[in-house]
C-alpha cells in the first residue's frame, strides 16, 4: 500500500485533477450558464456524469483537511501551539478565499459578488478544530455524526427560529450595504461535520490496512444505496419511471448544496474505495497524481487565474472587447459568448493539467528547499 502521507497526496491529486475538470466546464462549456448539468430535463448523460464525478472533490478535500489536521496534532509536542496554529491557519484560508480566490473566480476588481467557497468552509473547520481539539477523537466522531444528522433534520422541519441562521446549514445570499452580494455557497456547519469526521478518523491513515479501507468503503456504499433507495437522505425523490438511463441519473442526482446524507455517504465511500485500490497504481502513475496532491492550495488558488486568462483569450478571439465583459454570475463572459462543446472542454482540461504538472512539481520542490534552510 502507498505510504500514509503518500496515500493522502495521491487521493488529493485525484481530487485536484477532477476539480480542474469541473471548473473548466464551469467557465467554458456552452451551457454552463443557461443550463444546470444536473437538470434532468435538459442535460445529457455525458454532461450529467461529468458533473457528478466531480462531486467527489469538495467532500474529499474537506475530509482530508480534517485528517491532515489530526496527523499534525499527533506530531505536535505543544497542543496549545497546535490550537493557535489551526485558528490562524483557518483565518488565513478564509481571508484567502474571500479576496484572492474570489478575484480569480470572478475577475471583478470591484467585488460585486463574493462567494463563500470550499476554502472558507475548510478555514472555518480549522478554527473549530483549534478550539475543540482537547476532546477525544471518539467525542469528535460523535459530534461530527450529530452535526451531519441534525443538519438533515433541521432542513426537513425548517423551524422558524432557524431562518436567521439558515446560512449556517444551507446556501444563502445577503446583499451588503455597498452593493456587493455575499453568497454562502458552502454553509460552514454543514461542511464542519465532514471535516470533523475526517479528523476523528485520521488515525485510519496510521493504523488501518487496505482491507479496512475496502470494508469501510463498501459499508458506506451500502448505506448510500439504502438511504437513496428509500429517499431518506434529504434529496429530491428519484424517479422510477422513464428510461433506464433517466432512472439511473435520477438515482445519482444527490444534493451537494447543502451536502445530503446520500451525497456524503456516496462520495466518502468512493474515497475509501480509492484508498483501498491505491496500491495497485504503478509507481510512475502514483508520482504523477501525487504531484498535484502535494500542493493543493497552490493549485486551487492559482488555477482560477490561469483558466480565466485562457477564457479571456477565447473571448477576445471571438471579437469581443473589454467593455463587453459582464461580471458576477456571468464570470466575466459576454452575454453572446459562444462556449465550448463538452469534448472541447475535456481537451482544455487535459492541456491545463499537462501545463500544471511541472508547475506543481517545481512549487513543491521550492517549498522543500525553503523548509530545509
């Protein structure tokens, strides 16, 4: 089996590569603005599954952030310093997300739209880990499960007292006095449950074997099948009429915003199954994928700017000018911008991944040289 830290890097690498595919589709696909890829009335199987497979990204990122924090905690001699480190790290990630990532995502220097993204969710979770790490892993495990289950209950019953705080567990939007629209895309409490689950199971990367990962993955997969079949996971009921293709798409059309129990069990089951088969990946393949996973923050922050520069080149090539750019939810694209087909999206994805492979390797080597001095 791949060594402990290498297994995390390998898994993160898979997620980074899939995330790139999702974001290339977001920015370049011809129907990324006017059609939802999971709207079964208009989507195609190819577009639908391109989106569904990238559902793996956020929960695995968040889970592994928790697991990595646990591993750092185990190596820390001073627990108070660990708490301070997590709190500062979390605050830094939130600031980075609100300023730099939003600039790269929307390319709007006026910040007319600010999205609270997955990086803010991880940052909030790091702050909470810094505050509660004195609890035992078992206590944190039950706290994580409690958060995941309670969120689903509250979303179902929607008590009136919850409305002012609904942004904590469900996406929401708030107009700010300066005219900026603040959008909570990743509710902090919803994703905190997944991160704390990763923290409480961080010891798996120290103690468990390939067989253990396989068994846990299968159990979570079984949980997903039961919960989804009986429509217990907080998602829209799946349809039992129509073609087999539509039924299958409907079955896997689980809710990410906010993460349902079906969504969480499905994505984490695949994560553990990937860990269980990671030993069968050749050394060269492991090294290539892990190169992306060793520097996930560098990739996440920078790739928005790279993709947007490519997008602008395509926009100007179509005859548009700077005055035609529309920001906010248009992501700087003109209204009459002609996007790419799905096959072209895959080509752009491959070429950008190819570009990033040496960049990620160089950045990691630069980091290591800095640490050694």
